[in-house]
C-alpha cells in the first residue's frame, strides 16, 4: 500500500491512497471523490474497473486534525485522536509489514 499526499494544489490539498493486493488494485482519489478498483481479470464477472464514489471530507486532512488537537488541549479536553488511536494505527501498519514479509494472514494485536 502506498499513500501520496503533499502535492500542493490550490485551493484544496490532494490525497490519494493506492492499495495493491493479490486480487487487484484500488485507487482512492480526492480529486474525483471516487475509488477505482481493478480486480483480477480471472474473477467471475470482472469486466473492467469498478468505480465507487465517496463524499469528500472537505478541508486539509492534517491541518483540521492539528487544529482540533490544539483547540481541545487549550480547552482542557482530550483530542478526538489520542495516543490509543495512534498505537492502533502503528499496530495495524506493523501487521501489514509482517504480512508482506511472510505472505501469511496476520492478526492485529488488540491495543487498549
């Protein structure tokens, strides 16, 4: 999987997420607000890309999160995304790396 962001465009920030797997490829694109999936052509019913639209979240993806953290800390409230969320993200990414190395399914360990 690879994520590309940081392509500075005006007025909105562009974020793409590409996922590559054994049965196909998917590209989520914030310019078109759609996920385009190309599945294995050997799968039954596969005639071309599948396009799944999504609602754009709006705003800069990182700037809004940072603003929320600062505002909540100033108000004495915990941020919406806390250390547990971060640890869960790291645990998921680490499991993904292990899957890439071993080519075997991997459970993400619980984080509390």
